[in-house]
């Protein structure tokens, strides 16, 4: 499955890593680039914006709170701008 993952803190990083290990393609986005770059060394692609990460069958967000969720969901570079028809967004 082609999965976008937004939010690579302690929990998100491990969840995205497990998806990679299970054979899924993961496009990773994090507000600060270092966590996505580290995951890219394990096989993920780097999404430059949440919208880019969302251009998949499934996008998962693992962010701290409602404010952080709004920041990655709304606006021209947000998840809603990139999410294709029929795709699924899972907010953890």
C-alpha cells in the first residue's frame, strides 16, 4: 500500500518504520526535516509538504494536538489540498 505519514515524533517514527518493514511504501513528512531524512535512509520517500504526503491511498497523522493537526491539514499545502478522492485519512 502507498501510505503518507505526517508526524514523525517518538510514536510516529516507529509506526512509519513498522509500515516500511511490512513492505509498504511510505512518504514521510515532518515539520522539522531531520526525522524524515532519517526515515528516508530506511527506504521512505520524503514529502516536502503535508499535501505531498497525502497524495496516497492512505495518510496517517500522528501529531501532538488539535492545533498541530489543523496546521498540517488546512491551507494550500495541507493534507486536505492533496488528499485524492476515495483516499483515507487516519488521525492518531
